């Protein structure tokens, strides 16, 4: 529930201490966002509190967005409800510089500032501070399989740019931090259902209860559709979560989050796509089961001193078995060679223990530091043919400090030192300075260094197809993926300049950036004389430079909001890319933008619409060039109120306009991966 921020001559210090006094600080303190204007007519000294949100993810300390050491896009629960999207990845398209790519209707891939592929792994994704990228998927996030419901999301903070100083490896290009609702907030119960074309059929529900100091919330949803029009990608995905919050003595708190997801998704091509061996598998279903448990204890020692300890366990299980046709690989008709039994079954687990401490050593200083232990293990006979499993341990320690020597300056220092098992320690420092030119205008500048450790499969993978029934030496067919243990961590050195300004009811956030990648890991062909078919391996490529500018503008009054987001990135390769190759420089649209409009109408009607535009690009993993496209999403809703309930009916349309695709591996037939248009009716009821 939004709360008023304090005002007065010392409003900045008061806001920080106010946040730390919240019993669930710092997480629930983030509810102080896009707040009601705190400066009334009799408080002229606090105008810069108007409309600027408090963010938590940049340094693990609550900070106003103009003090944070970098650029942040904040999306609230109210925003998500008004947009009406079924998937979180659809919401992320509103973030400047963020691109979403799909080769199916159920496997979106999200990447920031190019270098995109079907398995983008340079962005950290967190749910309540819990890392959810998959060790099996090369460090990529299976968004649709997350044990998460849209109804339980309180806010999403997207850090645009490196934040390895706080979150370490995998935060090299950015962070998406999803904060869920506490169990003592929101309606007592809610239920919704969505029906639409392409067999869209969704149901979700949430119920919460309080028992003295204990509050419990249960969320559940099932979601299904037929995917894209010309793909075998129908899906049915289920998820349920539990959250319990227990407050003791006004200073101690336990938070328990647990959940599971399961589902089945269609994948594959009819005996593959001609000329594209990476997509040569036939039709099949993939079944996934994920679950997690996350426990955190917090102690508030004083209004400006808090520590916490947390432990979590993630488990990701996948079942994917079928019979593949080997004949087309060798130019033979289907059925000449015996079908090859194939399985990509896997079990990936993550165990994590962390300690975090925030305190104020001096009046003008704030410090957040922590330590973390992690162990990832992946069991997969397909991806690790010789060992069957691989694991990796991690130890890290981080520190972020903020110093405000006077009202004009805020300085942030941060560093993460982490050591992966079998590797030398690496440091990811950051320095940022903010100059408050006036209460409404701030300038930022900073530099940072970040690393991305190679994924288990990139470093140790060994995927082999062997079938002794086939007339080949030893039945050896192909080593599809071969790891490279000599890979060095990717390194990103970046510099950026920013501006955050307020103009009455409008805010403007501008970021200019220069980023230099070294030891960039990429796929390349691999030959093994013992196997007749070539496979893929990983190698360190020449460096790239990414530069550009992006900005987001927001206007808000009592009945209307307008958002405008625009990104203009460029990638330069050193040395230049050879003709005929897929170049890193083509993996980013040179312009992407979105314009969103919300309007509250009389009698509880509301409308929203978003117009997208994305320039042409050619992503990695075998895609052809994707043409530029524009698309429109729209929603109209009506609420009905009774004494103890609110009812809502909403009609939504997505991807209105000419058909387009975000990934093209069809090699000739266009469009093949055309994004499906959706028309949906949603009915929702909430009881208080």
C-alpha cells in the first residue's frame, strides 16, 4: 500500500530512515514508489520528492531513483494490472533497450543491448532476491516455467546496465528484480479467468489470511494456448506459491516463500528445417517441473541498522524424450535408418546461503555488505555424456557504500569479489557520482567492471549422439556440443552518463553509455574425426563496443499516464566482422521504442494502449534477418463495485497490425514464426 514519504529540510535523510524502520525493510520499503506528491503548499523545500520512486535493487539499500548508481525502470503492480498482459516478458518490452525474441509461443528470450540469442545469459533475474537463471539453459531464464503468478508481483525493478558490484556474475548486462507482495497486503481473495483465440484459457486465484502476527498468502494459476500459428508449440503451464510472514517483537521477522510449477510444451519441426541442423529435431513434448523454498530472517537492530540471513533451494527438472530421424542428416530419405532414441532429461539444482547487513556508520554514510555461498549441480546424461553430472561452487562478498557530503552530491562506491570453484577470484568494482543541480534535476556519471563466468555447459559440456544399431563406426553420429574448459570469464568495462529531471507532472530519465566487452563467448563449429557430423563448441571472440543513448519519459495526472521509451544502441566489432557471417553488430535493433497511454474514464471505465516499434536485426543461433516491425496492444476495462468486492471485465488485444516475427529460422517460407495475435476477455473479482 503506498505511503507518504516524509518531507522537510532533511527529507532525504528522513526518507532513508523511514524505509529502514519498516518491519520488512528493505523489501516492503520499496512500496514508497511513484508516491503521492509530498510537497504541499506549505512545504516548498521538498519539491524533489514529487513522483520520483524509491528503488531497492541497485545497492540493496532503499534509494531515490536519482541517487541510485545507474538507470532503473520501475514497473508496479498497478501498471501490470492496467496493461493486462499474460506474461511478464510482454511487460519488459516497455523497458528502453530491452528486446524480447521468441522462436515459439512459449519460450520468450529477453536480452538487453543486443548480443541476443535463443539462450541470452548476460542478465541476472531475481525473485525476492533469489536467482532463477537455469544452469541447464546456459544461464538463461525459462520465463514461462518460473514458479510465479502475475497476481503476486508487487513491483519489477529493471537495472539498465551492469550491476555486478551488487549481484556478481550474470549481472553483467543488467538485472531484473521481481518483488512479490507480502501476505498481509491486498484483497482477502481474488479470482480471474481469461479466454481468447488460439485456445487461450487461463485461471488464477489468490487468497490470504492473517492470524495475529502470522500472515499467509496462497497463489495459483494455470495458463494455456496454441502458440504461434505455424508451429508445434501448444502449452499448458501451471504454478502455485505460498508466502508466510511472521513478525515477532516488532523487530524480528521470518519470511517463507515456496512454490512449484509444472507444464507441458510442444516443440520441434517436421524432420527439421532444411539447411539448419540446429533445428533438425522432430515434433515432441517437453515436460518441466520446478520447485523452490526460500526462508529469510530479518532483525531490525535500530532504525538505521538491519541484518538478515537467507537460504533457498531451487530445483528444475525437465523430461524430453523422442525418436529422431538420422536419415536426413546423411541425405537419405526418412525411414531408411533406424530412429535414434534421444533424451534431454535433466535435473538442475541450486543451493544458496547469504548474509546481508545495512547500517549507518556516520551521519552522511550508508553501507550495505554481505556474503554468499552457492552450489549449482546439473545432472544430464545428454549434455555430460562421460560424467553424467557437473557442479560448481561459488563464494562472494560484496560492499556498497553511499556518501552524501552535502545536499548537492551523492557518491556511491561498490565492489563484488567472487571466486568460482577452480578459478581465481575476480573483482567487479563500481564508482558513481550524482550532482543535484537543483531539487528537480540531477546529473549522474559512473564507471564499472563486470564479469560473466562461463556456464557449466559452455565450459564442460559434452553432448554425444551414439546408436550402435546404425551402420556407423561404433554407432557414433555427432558430438553436438563440446565445452571449452579454457574459456576466460567475459569482461565488461562500462561508463555511463545520466540525467534525471522533473518537469511538473513529468519525469525524464536519460542514459548515455559506452560498454566494452572482452573475451566474448560465442558458438562456433567443431569437428571430431570419430564422428561423421560436425557439432558446436564455444570460443572467445574478438571484443565488441556497445554505445548509444536511451531515455524514458513519463507524464502522470489524476486520470492519465503517458510513457515513452526509446533506445538507440550501436555495436562495433574489433576487428570488423567478415562478410557472410552473422555479426555481433547486427544482433541489436538500432532503434526500439514504445509509447503507452493509460486513461481513467468516468463510471470506472479505463483504457490503455501501447504502440511498439523495432528496427531490423539478425540475432544469433541461426536466425535470418528480422525485418523492422510495429505493433499495437490495447485494453478496455470496466469495474463494478459492491460493498465488499470489486468486479472487473476487460477486453484485450495484442499484436494488432501486420504480422511480424522476432526470430526467423525457416530458411525461405515467410512468415514462419509469426507472433500470434490474441484477443482475450478477462473477468476478475476481488473480495476485501
